[in-house]
C-alpha cells in the first residue's frame, strides 16, 4: 500500500506506517493541481487541517481506500463524496482532547484577566494597572455548548476553578450529565444564564452561525465567549457588533471562518478581542499522539480489517470484534446468496436478529447484508462504507427487528427481501459459533454451507430427478461436492441444493433446465465472498 502524508506529521507516526509494511511519501503543501496528479498513486492519505480533500481530489484518487485526519475536525474532508466512493474516512477524536481543553481554559483565563493586552502594554513601557481590571472565574457560570470528549474535559478543569458548569448537548443522557456533575439545559436557557460561554461542537449545517445576533440578544450583558472548536459556529460579523456595543464584554477565538485570518479582519481591531492562530491542538504531546493514533488506525484497517475511528462506517470495539466477525461473514454470504436468486428490483430489506445475536452491535451486520445483496447486482464497487448509501439511492427500505427467541437455535438471522410481487426469506446460523450455515430458504429446510459454487434446482417431486441431474453433471465432468434435497408436503415441489467443485457451463445449465421435471435452475457463486 502507498500512503501519502500531505500535511506535517510527527516522524513517529510515519515510522508506525512504515513498520506496518506501507510505502510512505511525505509531501506537504502541495498545490491543488499537483495534489490531483499525485493522489492517483496512493491507497491512503493522511492529512491535518491544511490539505483540502475535496470531491475533486477524491474522484482523482482512483486507488484511494482511506482518508485519515490526524485530529478531530473533518471540515476539510468531503465525507459525503468519500462515502459514495466507498472510501473510509477516519479521525482521531481523542488525540487532542487534553490540549484543546487546556487551550480553552487558557483563553478563558487570558480573556477574563486581559493578560495579552496587559503584556503588550507592559512591554511597551507602560504600567497601567487600573486599565486592566479583570473578572474572576470563581463561582461564575460556564455554559458549554457541546459535551463530547473536549467539552467533558473542559468541565473537569472548570470545576477545578470552582466554576458552576451548565451544558447543552442533545446527545447527552441525563445519567452522563449527573456523572459529570453538571446541569443539562436547553440552548436558550444556557444563553440566558451563562457568564462565560464556550463552544465545542463540529461545524455542521445545524451548528453554522449557532451563536448569532439573535442568540447574543438572549445573553447576559457582559458575557464572555470562547471558540476553540471551528470557525463559523459563531457569526463573526455579529460578534464584532456585540463586542463593539459591549453587549459581549470579551471574546477569544482560536479559529476563524477563513484561515489564515486576514490582517484587516474587523475583529482584530478590537481591544476586547484576543485570538490565537488555530493552535488549540498544537502541543508536542498532542501532535505525537494523533500522528501515532492515525498511523495505528491505518495499520489496523489494512492489515486486520478493523476500522477504529471511522466516521462513515459502523465502528466495532476491538473487544467485540472476535464475537461479531463470524456473524459479519454469515450476513454477507446470506445477502449475496439471496441476491443471486432474485430477478426483480429490490424494494425492501428486513433483517430479523433472533436470540443471542440480537444483543450484539447490529449495524455492521446489516451493512454486511446490504454489501452482499448489492455486489452481485451493481457494477460499482460495493463495500461496508457505501453499501447503505447505494441502498438508499436505489430506494431500498432497510429495517432491523430484534427477537429474543431464536426457536431451536441460540442465534438466528432471518433475511426478508421484497422484490416485485415476491418476498424471499433466508435463515442463517453459525454452526459451532463460527461456521456459517443456511438453514432455510423460502420455507425449505436445508443445511447449506454457503461457499463456492452452488446449483439450486426447484423441481417437481418425482422419482429420477436427482439421478437425471447427476447424470448431466457427470457427462460434463462437473463433480458434486455435496448434495441435499428438501421438500414441504408430499407432492410439493422440491429444492435440490448441489455444491460443485467448479461452475458448470451455460450449456450444462440449459440442459438441466430443459428437463421436464425441472421448474427452475440457478447458479449461486460465493467464491469471492470473504
């Protein structure tokens, strides 16, 4: 695998990639046109905040399989374009938690005590003690917008300063809020109550200009605001107006909408505004942590198939992978098996997870089924990244159902696929907790090992059919590995499942189909399913 490192990265991260068996090129500050040309030769790219991995770059990267951000934010990566292409996007959300939280508190203290302004004045030969009257943090209310890893660590640091912390995060459970020792409130209430406000959310359509003129009007007079998250979460024009009017007493930014920030930016003209050049994660420890982390994630993904830190694929905790992995294999085989027996367009997929399997992380299993279903149908590459997107694009409705009862089994996966006027059912289990088996197909009880080449024949239940099929295969030197027959009531059609050492020719298949008692005959190829 060839890996391109297009932004500065700790040498220890590069060493981890090389030790993992990859060829690594470090080429930083590439102009756009050169990046579009260079990316064609690489299977993976590691970036920080400098490189813009746009849809154009992604389309140019014909070999690209993974994009890794050594850091948290992904606003410089077109995740939607990557997902459509089936490219994994990873980040390292925990690598710069401490350093960004510490920088937030550093700005909080510097802003409240006017430390940068006082330093400049003193170095200029002034001694203006009365000019730099500050504000204590003690017993003040800090409102945190976003309580992920960084917000949670800021909470600890602020509580150490004896601040009262309230927070807004729609994904925070009441139990987690109690564990953190904070009060979870609505956004409007946070704006009304907080003496200091700090934002810790990603930049999305929902969070863009989250703090604007309307929000600021709800705040206390003299509120102070910090942004170490992403430029654009706070409307910079509205913040300038609020600082000018002193509705907001002070603000401290580490991030801007446009970076590097232009020297004539209006905010830079204000005495009650302090800023830093996006250095929230800029400590030696943090940069080494994220570099090693993203490198290890690349190695795990390419060498072990483990997608840690992936944002566009269901992530499986390492301790659960060993238990889940056999079910993923079963699920993909079931999807592929079923797809090759369907002639009409798929409209709906319902997956029932019964018994012990229902207690596992199900998202990777459903994705594996979709991958199996779509791969035989589509010419495009289908993988665990883009399978849900491709299903949605084709108008396929996907449902998951959990049942505690698996009947005669400890665990069972039942797949229903609605295609046209028909609904097809397939049941799968793990034999000895590791070996995939198909145990029912459209109400026919079977025990099929879903691998290699298989011939499925529906026939009228009369003597001699098995012998006739065996004779035709034998005449064309097609060896039978396994064979079984299933039927419902006496006189019903039967299902004959034959595992073959190699696939028969179309002529052989036509000869079988022409037999009077054969209703249908289909080939199923699972030789390429992992």
